[in-house]
C-alpha cells in the first residue's frame, strides 16, 4: 500500500516539474520569430510564436511593377512559409520539453492553443 502512495507522490512531483517546463516552453514559443520569403526574397514576412504577422517587407521594385496579382500571391506564399517554419519551431521546442517523446496529438494541441 505504501508503495502505491510513494509511486503516486513521485508521479505528482514529476507532473509539477513538467508543468513548470511547459510554462517555460510556452514563454519561449511566444518569443519565437520566423521569416518566410517569396519571389527570390522580394517579399519577406515575419511571424511570431503566437502566429501573428510581425512584419511584411516588399521590395520597392516589385511595388513599382504594378503587378497587383503577383504581389498578392507572393505575400500569401511568404506568409504560408513563415507559418510553416514557426509551427516546426514550436514543435521542436515542445519536443525539447517532453524529452523527445512522441506524444500523439501534440501538433494538434499546439494548433488548438494558437501555437
């Protein structure tokens, strides 16, 4: 009976430690930044770990071309690339916290938390 209590106490202690690590990981993830580029770097979009667009830079030559449709496509492509990179960075950070454990649904959970 005492072994069960000791095991339960050990599990609770591990859970508390994991909770602290998860909070630290959330803070690191919130501070992440990733860039996506399109059109050979003519459009660059930066997103945060909170999946918010932080900046969008457009080469003046592209603006001068007046090709609105191409500009719209390049902005979308750069944004999608930046979002893909940030999701990969988030997953990598969470895997560092979980010790590389393959936790089913981790990617979906991050997306659900806006990460």
